[in-house]
C-alpha cells in the first residue's frame, strides 16, 4: 500500500499544481526511512505485500474490554511523515547550477527555521498517530511478537522480536 498526493490532501494543505513526481519523492523517502523504524518485521512484511486489513491501514473504531476506541491508521501516519519531508525539502529544485530554492515573483519562501518547525510538528503528529495504531495492534493482538517501547522526547523506538 502506498499513499498518493490525493491521500496527503485528505489531511494537509498541498498545492494541486505541485507535480506528482515531486511529491512522490517524499512519499518514497518516508516509506523507506520512516515507516520501517516503526514497524516490526512481520508488520513491515504485511505492509510491503499489501496484506494489511482495511482497519489497520485506514484507521477507525474498535472494541476493547467493553469500550470503543479509535486509531488513526497507518495511512495517516505515513501521510504525516511524507508531508513533513515535503515541507522541509519541497522548495528545493534542481537547476543547472545545482539545488536552488523555488521562489515566484510575488511569493516569499519561508525561512529554514519555519520549515524546521513545520517538519518537527508533522513528525511529532505522525508519531502520536502511530501510538494510537500501536495501541490497536497490541489490544487486537495482531502481531504478538511486535513490541515497541517509545520515547517521545527523542523519537527513539526499540523493537523486541
């Protein structure tokens, strides 16, 4: 399963005019760099082979110990990691003289600090969303050998398999 620009548009503001090829770079980066750090091998294998349930992929409500809970879904986590990469690196374009910052006549590119703030905020949100997914995985006993401990200060994740 992979997300598209349209999936990002469900959760975040993004220019419709932005070329899909540009967006896909950041989607690929998030898929290769961010998602594997979150997932245990069995879950990653199911993701790579499109074997995730719709509830695990898209999120939704589930019952646990007589109460109804909800989780965000792996898709939402993926979107926020990809978007974080897009806002941080997306204004850079390849030009004859190397990488340049894209800027139109009547626009102003946001500062590096502002991009860093947006990047960090979206990664933090992605991680918080992941925590809801992880709770669902643990409660539903979907991957019994997939245990994660998290530290939100440094985004450290350790897997026990």
